[in-house]
């Protein structure tokens, strides 16, 4: 399944020099621009090491986006390899809130296993503000991955895990021992769980959890005793939804990645949280600097946030429009 998930591969390389660090992403086409800004931020902060980026994307990448990645190759010593995925093996794992691209992470190890022993998986809704040198000092020992505690969700997490005083980690950043991942069949075990609860929803009770973050929940179950918890600086979770605006989140000086955790993102027109500036600053120096902001929400929670945006700005007619749209979205079958 995983070895044959890729239907086409595009290699964008500057030279034949071996890379010092490997980073992988699993995205839908809608996240091509955010991941491009993220890669720009990483390269800007890591000019003295060669990083190899591996982008797993649904469908064929647009020529316009491909030219932008080629532009990065011209200015930075890096490799960018794009894997166009065959979605047929993943479609029955999709859910209402998350795209099928969230599950590409399970195919990544089988494409990178001949390239490196360890790699960094990160979500596309992040930005780097420091170099990655601290990653090179992480000792996984017998663990499969290094992760960061999801302080936002762990109190609402899997009762089985919490009953054993186990933490709940955020899977948006995982520093992975590739060999151990493959040997332990992490991808296969997660897919098995997700297929089971997709076909038989009542079996969620078997795991004691409602599965709100499907791939992340499965990973927490499979890896509950096989991860090393590291400092929040590796994955600083920043919720930039409107309700968090008054709670000014200060970014610690040692932070490596800011993770825009939640439904509001810094590339949304209606996002005016002060932490969005980090992403927007890197956008201005990236090949995506002229990319327009996302103007129309497509998900229920985003529509509710958009309505609040207009209420805050005194435009009650548009606020009511988006409230109605959100209600229709919520109850649409």
C-alpha cells in the first residue's frame, strides 16, 4: 500500500551533495502556498546546513507552484522533492474536518527509508523563527519519535491514556526514527485503527475516545509508550482564533517553530492576531509574496470566526450572512 502510494515524483535539486537534515510534509493543494512560506522560513534560518524537503501532495502540482519552488532552489542550497500521491488508498479514511492529506504521513517513511535514518515531520501551518541545530542533539534512545505535549487537547484527550498518567502529544511535529517506525509498523497499525472506526463507529468505545483528531488520536494510541517528550520550543502551539486575541501569547525566545494550531490561520484575511506577523513577514520574502489572503471560509468553525470578525468590525449584515452560512454548513447532510 505505502510503497505504491506515489504516482509521480519531481526532483528539484541544486547539486549532488548529501543533505544534513530531512523534512517531510503531507499536504493538499490548498496548502502549497503555506508550506512554501514555511520552507522559506526554515531556509532563511538555516543557511549553513543543507536541508532536503519532501512534499507529499494530492494530485498534480500546478506549474505556477512548481516554478516558485524552483525559485527557492536558485537562492538556497536545498533539495525539494515533490511526491504526487494516489489517493485511492486513503479516501475511506477521510472525515468532515480534515482532508485526506492528513494521512499522507503514513506513506512518508516508506519513501524516505533509503535516504536517511531520521527525519522531521511537520504540519504546513507552521513557521520557523530559529535554526534547527537543536534537533541534531536529540537522542531518541529506544523511542520511535520525539514529540511535544499538546497542552490544548491533553486534558480532553483519550481517557485510557490519561488514566495511566500518559500525556497526549501533538502530531504536527514528530522527529522520527525511520527504521523503528517501519519495524514497529506504526503506519499499518494506525491505518487499521482508522479503518476500523470508520467502518464501525461504535468501536470508538474500544479505545475510549471520540476521535476528534483522527490521525493524531491513532498515533497517540499506537505510540503511547514509544515517544520521547521534548521542550515546547520545538512545536510552540499558538491558537490564533478570535477568542484567544485578548490572551496575548508571548513566544519564548528559544522557540524554533510556531505552530498555528486551530482553525484560524495567518493566511486568512480575517485573522488579525499579533502572532500572525511571523508568518506574514516570511511571506513577504518568499516567492509567494503576492499570493492573496484567503477570503472565504469553507469550514463550519471558520465561518463562525468570520462572523465574529465582522461583528467586531461593526458589519452586522455580513456577520449575519456568515452565521447563516455556518448553520447551513453544520446541518448539511
